[in-house]
C-alpha cells in the first residue's frame, strides 16, 4: 500500500519507498502516467535485488495522489518532485526520468544539483509543451485553449483524452531548459528508441549538444517505441543506472 507525503503546497503525494544502499534511485514518471507502470515497478524490483534504495511516486493529479490532472502544470509537478526528493531521500540520488520525467529530472538538476549523483533519461522530453505539443495542435485547438482555457487531445495509450490547458503551456514556457545554459556536473545516460512516436530522435541529440556535461552518452535502440519497456529495454535501463552510479560506493560494488 502506498504511503502519503503532505507537501508545503497543500498537495498529498502517494509514494512507495524501499530502503537500501545509497545513492538511491528516484523514478520520475511521464505525462498523465503513474507509479504503477511497467518501468517503475520493474525498477523497484531491480533496485531491491541490487540492495539499492528506491523511490517512486505520483505527481499531483496523477495516480493515487491528490488533485486533478487538468489543474496541474510542469512547474507544479516539478515542485512535487522537489518535495519528494527533499523529504523522502537522503544525500545524492540517481534520477531516472521517463518522457516528461526526463524534463522534471533536468529541472531538479538545475534546482538541486548537490542532490543529484547521476541521471538517466528514458525518451526524455524536455520542453515538449513548447517544442512539440503546441506546434502539433490545430489552429482550432490553439484558439480554443486561448479563448476557453483548455482543449481535449486524443490519448494514444488509453481511452482517457488529455486535457491541455492554457496554464500548462504558459507555465511550460517558464520551465524551459534548452534555451539557457544547462550544467549537468554528473554522469548522464540517455536512452531512446528509433520508433518512438512521441519523442523524435532529434530531441536527445539537441539535449546532448546543449548541455554542459563531462560524461553524457546516448544509446539509440532500433525499433524501440516510446514505452521502452520490453525486457531488453528494461535491462538497458538497469545498465545505465549502474554506469552513472559513482564509482567506489557500496551501491556500485553491489551493481
């Protein structure tokens, strides 16, 4: 059963936490996803097998956490991640961000770099509201957002459409990470499928070119889609975490 964290913003975040060796692993999920997804649960089991501390949680408006999805935005979910990392973990952590979670991880790296030991991006989607979602809307949808405050967008993953709000896009412009210098002073691994229908391969290439990072590598997996959750892809995630774990730590010796 999930535990709950009450944040300073008045939101209640559901989470699962496993104790273990540090640096721990924090999974940051995607847009309108939750902590019960394949990657999150697989990583929890992987971390336990490695003796590693692990945290997965739901952003507000997602999964078991409080709030409505349509009321949230990137800044809110980043604030949730900041609260979860600050209150539920100790010392530097390995951040594993999937899709939107990759953007959230980069925001955490910018806000609390001393708490980040390494970062793994899985189909990371920094700045997606501005660079892909907004341009991908029709003129009528954009007009509806500006005039009524929201529009509905079909969801390729289930029958629940995305509710896209004006606040989502306006706040997203305040959270962009690819327009200003981005320092990532720790190991970073980016994993990307060539058949990803949501994040183009140009996105991780742009991030690689933009970020100042002494140890950043991109792995392209032929045929992998946005879910990146086949057994082979999951094993690659585990390998990437092992690569970004600081050498000489107890966790690195166990990996």
